[in-house]
């Protein structure tokens, strides 16, 4: 059996790319002939990780696209024809698409293969209200006044939909038509499954959780009583809502011990604003921006921290949460979306509204007041729950059977 994994790009390392690679490797180990087809590829980042998996590239842009420059739908159909030509030469039995626009492009291809989509989330730019319902509600009720960049981006997306913008309409038409031609959809969480149903008129998807390495890593017991050590690890995008964690840490800091610190790992568009906020709140001596860290340095930082806190808007899953659990960290996440699902609605950590720094500050204080025994018990409960749902030996066999039709 030959399976082709179609993904929009293997360039920078990200969660979707890492998951697609893990799925490809598992299928290959099971004796499946696996090939990768992508629009963009950086061999310096991915060649070694791909091992013996062949990679084929269809450039996202090609000179033959020029006649379709002003027609989004025609441009996408032409791109699909270029993808189809490569797929025909590969003659796959199954094609598994990740990340927009790959699944819609796959649906538009007239190849005799089983067409599947692993859905991390429907495209936010095309369906802002359905994919970001909590964010849209917060904007409507005036809760984003302190986050003008986030509110502005959302409002621009909604305005395109409201105005029935031509390019937006062509993109939606192509996407809906392509998705309707797929043979199966796997969603990375129940939240994403519900988003798929809302966006695509009741279309059904199966929940197949992402695979997360869940071997427990060394971590000291209890809580650091000299000062709570709080970790944030994420791409620093406005949707990740790290500024709320910063504001909450400022409110809670007098009650978290004299050496309490907030550690921010990651880079992105929101970094400059976060650095300015830290300066404004007089937190420069208590907040460290680490940038991206090598694996060994990240492991050491996780071992030194007590709690992982991140309350993004409308996060479909969030692999950083079970990864933090495996590293021995307590969890604080939002009260909805994929993270709430990972946290079991608060059974394996604490869930707070993403727009409420006061509630998050109170939760940080609650964590610090926990006894060492209570903290260790919560860690163990979270680890067992995440291992039962996300560990490779649980996730991969079921997913492999879904892909291969076994």
C-alpha cells in the first residue's frame, strides 16, 4: 500500500509538521510505502528527520499561475491540477492531507485514491466566526480593548465575510467544494470536530488525538517555596494571549514568594508588545524572555518550573499541555477548546477564562498555596490521564487502522 501525505509546507518546525512526520514514520514502520508531497520544503531543517521517506515538492507559486492572478478560485484549481499531476505519477492508494489549503486541493484532484484529511482546525481566515467563537464573542462584548492587534485582525476577517468579499467568496467556494469530495476526516479534538460540523454543514469527523511522547521526565517534588516558577511556551502570536498571563503574574506576584518568576519561551509577532508590557508593569526583573530553546535547555527549564500557564483563544488542541504534563508541570489553561479537553474540564489542572487576568492571578495563588502532596497528586493524575489518551502506543495503532482501512 502507498500513502502520500500532503502538507502545505515543511519549513519551520511546528506542531502540525511534527505530527505529520510522526504519522508518516509510524506508517512506514508498519510496512506502508509512505511519500510526502508539499508546497514548500527546507531540507536543512527536515531532511534528516524525514529519514528514508521520499519528499516531492509542488511549488506554491509557478509562472503558469499568472493568467489566474486575479481569480482566487481559478488560481486554486490550477494549483490542484499541478498537485494532481504529481499524485498520478505516484499512484497512491491513500492521500492524507494536513492543513489548509491541502485538504481542499486534494478534494479537487481527480485521482483514484482514498482521500483523507487530518484536521487541526478549519481555516480561520475563511471562517472566523465558526473557528473562533469565544474570541468573536469577547470582541462583541468589548473584552478585547487591551488587545487592539488581536481585535483588529479578527474584525478584518469578519468584515471580509460580512462584505462578501470576492476573494473571500472564491476561497470559501473552493474550500467547501473540495472538502465535500473527501472520503474521511479525522479531528484532533472534540472541539475541532464541532468546528468541522459548524463550518461544513454537519459534516462528520472522527476524533483522533495527536500523538504526544508521554514518558515522564525527571522533576522535583512539590512547589518551589522560594517563589513560584511559571512557564509559558508557545509561538508568540496574538491568539495565544500571553499578555493575559503577564498581567495575571503581575497581580499575583506579591503572593507567589520573593523569587517568583515568569519564563516565556518562544518568538513571534507579539514579542515586542509583550516586552513593552513587561516594562510598563515594572516586571523586568521577574520576567525572562528565552526565545526558542534547544531541547536540552528546554528540559532543564521545565524541571526548574512549577506550573505551565497558557490561556489562548479558541485553541483546537495544544500539544504543549500534555508535553508539559510529561515534564512534571502543573497545568493552567483556558475554560474551553482543546486545552479544556486535555485538562478534563479542570480535573487535571485549572481552567480559567482567557479574558480574566484576575481569575488567572487567583489561580496562580491557589497553585502556590497547594501543599506539596496536593501538587504531586495533581501531577500524577494529569500524567495518567494524558498517557491514556495521547501516548504513541494508544494513538498510533488506531490512527494507522483508520488510514489504511484495516
